[in-house]
């Protein structure tokens, strides 16, 4: 950023990302909702409720989750009676995931807790501030999704210069005694 603006938003943005990934924050949300659910399980359940019926492959892609991890989480959701698998309409060979009535209720309770929390957080904000924030946040999220990472202009030091052994040397056993 040319104007140094990133310095002004970098710290609070880092805090926001950490809050979003915090297991403690998630635990407080699901506890307030009255149900125990892992963070990845909650994310998958939300997507299944919103987008289902959905295949496991489409679900893992939509949530940017490893297919194996998504599969394990879905099995836990099935065991809890929150999700069920069934044949896709028109082609029963393709299995899709659908939220059960219990899964929809759990997702609704979590959403209510999140909505109430956001309402409490934004209670002192003016309508104009909330509208501006919503508009800029939408733009920011869209840019995060679409703008590609680019390498730094500085050359990366050789591993030996920073005290790290190159991967190839580790695999071949070079540098070991």
C-alpha cells in the first residue's frame, strides 16, 4: 500500500482473523446455542443447510477443506443425527448430503447466537456507519477472494544463509553425521 494504510488496518485485521479462527470463541458460540460442535463441523453444517443437498466433493471445495477432513467431519455430523446421505434425485448412484431437521435446528440456534452477538456489537453504531461497514466489508471479502498472492520483490535467502537445511538435503540424508 502506497499510503501506509495497511499499517492502520493490519493489526485489527489480524485480530479479526484470529477471532474468526478461535476455538474459544467458537466454544462460547455453540455453548450459548446449547450444542457441542467442532468448528469445522459447524462450518460444514452451515454450508449443508444453506446449499444442500450437496455432494461431499462440492462441500469440501465450497469450504476450502481437505476432502479427507471433510469426510471425517461429515461422519461425525451423521453420527450426531445432523446430516444424512441419500441418492441424488435423478441419479441415485451419486450420494448427496442433506441436513436433517435436527441439523437445521442446531444451525438455526447457532445463527441466532451469532446474530444476537453482532446486534449487540453494532448496537452503538449509527445506521450510516453500519451501512458503510457492510459495503466496505463486502468489497474487502470479494477482493480477498479474487486478488492473487504475489511474491515479494526481495530474493529469498538460500536456506544455508538463514540456518535451514534444504529439503532435498534432508531427504537424501546429506548434512547428517
